[in-house]
C-alpha cells in the first residue's frame, strides 16, 4: 500500500468536495470514487466532472496530484431501498426516529467498494465526508461505525487502510471555513457555484450558498452553515474596509484577515 496515495469518496456535494481538497493538501496521489445507486438527486453525479475540471484549472498545485475518477454502478442499492432518496416520495421522519432519506447500509457499501478499489489501486488512505455534528442522524455516519468499518476492512482484506473523516466533529459553518483555510475564496466559490447537495435535485435556483430547493434538510443545513460562516467572518473584519459580499453566482467572499480557526484536530 502506498502511504502517499488516497482515494476520496466523492459525490459532487459540498462535504465530499471539501474532503477532496483536504486530501489534495495532504497526499501526493489522490483518486476519486462515486456511486450511482439510483438516487433521485442524480444531478450530483452530473456535476462531478465539472468540479474535477475546475480544481485542475483553478488550483495548478493540486492538478498534478489529482488522478483517475471511478464511478461505480450500485443500482441494486436503489432497487432494494424504499427511501425518499430512491423513490419520489415526500421527505419525512419515521417511527424509528430517522428521516426516510436514510438508506440502510449505504455508507457501509460505499466504504466496502471504495476499499476494494483502493486495494487494487494500491492506495492506503480512504477519505469520506461523513459527520455526526450537524447531520440527519444516519447511524452509518457515526464515528463508531467508521472505526468499526476500518477494522472489518483491514481484517477482511489483510491490509492496513486508514479511513479519514475530516468533517466528523465540525459543523457546516466550520466546513465552509475549512474550505477557506485550504484554498481561500477560490475554493469557497467553487463549492458555491459547482457542487450539489439538494436532496430534491433542484439546480434551477441559485442562492448565496449555491444551488438547491432551499427547503429539504440538506439545503437547510448547507444554508444555515453558510450564514453562520459569513457571520463569523464578519466579526473578523478589519478597520481597512474589508467586506463580505453576499451577491450572486459570480460574487466572491471578500478576503479578510482571519482571526477564527474552526479546524478540528485530525
């Protein structure tokens, strides 16, 4: 296994794009993997290529590190799942306390197929954007689950994968801040303009935080996190007239002297 190589679980959303930048900042060789499981918000897969191209174009110091992209057909997961992410039904809470956006076993399968691909590619490190801070309560996003999967994969494949979860203990505001710390306004604006998080697959409306319906749980988390991120940066304005711009698609977030550090210890 190559200790300088990583495989990033990359959906095309905010979290996985931030994790991709995090990996590119740390490893010499970085590949990506995505999964087509019949998700109703399949548009997230459609934007993956544009994001990868934008990273290569806008961040030349990362371009040489960014390697192959892999897209895995997991249509069977969609066929056996009765959820609002794989069926056109309303998003709601269930009797078990979980939203019906929860797809049982999804992240377990993702990690298993990612590990099988990493094994073949010789990559030691797996990077995933799961989080249990401000999330929807999915049990397969928890830290305990990820640690258990690392043990199981290493035992089952007789290897020593390391699963990294850069976002596990930070909220959405801190995720925006992490993107800024990694590559400044250029990365924040790439995430705003190119990534997709909306469960309803709505890419017709652009908001300050990006595209989406502005109503589903994923949009609300992303929007609230962006608002908190902007509020925190506003508090760090200098006396030299620096401003945060709240405009449309082509508006940036003004450069500020950063005084806050949201980073967790990884």
